[in-house]
C-alpha cells in the first residue's frame, strides 16, 4: 500500500502534463508563424514551413514539411492566392488538421490587386479595347495567384495582425481548451503590443509620408494605406514575372517624371533591375523585405519586420 500513493501521484502528474501539452501546429510563412508563436508562448512551439530567406512565391515542399503537415492538429496559412505550394498539400497531407485561412479572419478586408502597380491604367492612349495590357511578354493570367480574391499581403497592416491574433487564439482555445487561459492572456498581450507598434510606426514614418517611392513588386499597399505613404508604382505586379527591356525603359522614364525619391529592391530578386531603373536619375535605391527573410523566426519577428520596413523607408527617403 505504501507504493500505491507514489504511483498514483506519478500517474496523475503524467496525465496532467499530457493534458497541458500543446497541439501540433504548423504555420506557413514567417509573419504568420511569429503571431502564432506569440499566442502559443509557454505552451508549445509551432512549426514553420517557409524558413530562412526562402520566398513563398517560389517555395517547394520538402519531406520534413510533408511530415509536419501529416502530424498537424492545426495549420495556419494566409490562404489561396499566396502560398500556392501549399494548397494541394493541405488537401492530401493535412487530412487530420484544422486548416485556418487567415485571410478569412473576421474583420479583415482584402484590398484589390492593383493592375501594374500604380503606373498603368487598364488601357493605354491610342490603343483599342482589345489591348491585352502585357509588357514584354508578361502574361497577366500569371498575376492571378496574387489575389483572385484580393491582395494577400494583409499582414503588413498591424491592425490586420491583431485580427489574425484573435483568430489564432480562438482556434487554439477550441482545439486545446486545457490551455485556454494561457492563449487568451498571450493574445491580449500581443494585441496590446501591436497597438503600441502601430503608434510607434506612425511617428517614425510621418516625416516621409509625402515622398514618392517605387517598390519591386506591389506587396506593400496595406502598409502604405495604414501609414499614409506615397507609393508611385511597382516594377512588377508579381515577382514571378520579370520585366523586360521595354518595361524597364518605361519605369525609368516614370521615375524621372514623378520625381520618385527611392526605388526599392527585395532580397530574393535581381537588384540589377533596380540599378537600371535608377540609372541617370536622382533616385536612390534601397531594399524592402515583406516576409522577414533575414530575420530570426519567433514572436519578435513580426514587430521587427514592420520596424525594418519603416527604417528602410526613412533611411532612403530622408
């Protein structure tokens, strides 16, 4: 009988720890993973699919990714229109998981995809209605993946990130009610941190709000809209389609015409295109990274991502 009490206590402890262990959670890209990590802090670590500086536009699933999806209880992704590599895999591999498309989080409104950034209208002077709007072989059908339902870079508005956090919290609580109190407290703290971040960035960006700039691809309109920035246009609608010589010439003329202060490259794509566009003009060049490829993954990535965008803009535009 003396051995019975310790065995009962040990069994109770094991059962308690098993109950409190968090679910197996997978997040698609770094900004999503960061917000999920913040809500799951102290419970478990979510698995990230697109690691390091890899781009969701060109990513291919690895065997380890397939294994993570097969064992997942929950998968968080932005949704159809961004992580094309994931759409089929979710149907065939994540068959036991609750799949959450964060673009559908209550309160998030997707902005429409802008045709050719801010440079092109839907028709050109002197051209008929049958003009297909292509530039040097660009096929606008290829652009559909970046927003058949809207622009999918919605995480770049911290107000949207707060809505994502609420959706993440509610999903985790439903799947893992034993840890509900921790998820709720973590989500409240993260939403407060995001509100403070938005206020900080408003102050940081205010001096450069009226200075026009050009981006590599049109991924920043949520950030631009939230903080009142002046985007003059983009080099390409989607990084999957590189501009040809005619397009580069048009952009070079537009940069000079608009007086754009800066033209921004992205880490994963060819910077020589930016150099060709700014050549002979007063425009400077910089780099913007909408997915945080150079940042360490984890709960601090999201605020560091937005601070990095703001710093790059201010450093170049001032």
